[in-house]
């Protein structure tokens, strides 16, 4: 924790605010590899971390992954409904954007 406090003091001395914000965010990310998140939050300003370009990029990646997972889950749910309605695997693949193999893998999923 002492090292992190020293790093934080040195970062605060950086005059360029964008560079300082990015250094804080980078330090928070790297510190997370070895330190408890509560310690990091006490030493580094969270508002600055959240404003940094690096944090925003990580957040955007997480949101994109979440959207992709949600879209896949929705496509699978629609495919299951279409299977229950008796549509062919190739038609379901065409309608949902899933591959035929993905649709076939749903056949073994218990239908409710």
C-alpha cells in the first residue's frame, strides 16, 4: 500500500490533467492485480479513474460483450421457440443468424 500511495503522490504532481487521469486509471488497473480493491479505492480517486480514457475503453468493451451475449441469448430463445413450432433447422438458422450447428445443439436442450 505504501508503494501505491507514493505512486499516487507522484501522479498528482503531473500537470497535464489527461495524462494524470490516464496514469491514475492505469495504476488502478495494474494495482488490481496485486492489491485489494478497497485499498485501491482509498488511495486513488475513483472519479478520476472513471473519467479516464482507459477506464471508458474497458467499460465500452464490457458493454459490447454484454450486448453480444444478450443478442446470442435472444437468438437462442427464438430458435428454441421456432424448434417447438416445428420449423426446419436451416430455416431457423436463416431466421436467427445462428449456424445450423448452433441450432442443432439446441435440440438437446430441454424444452419447457
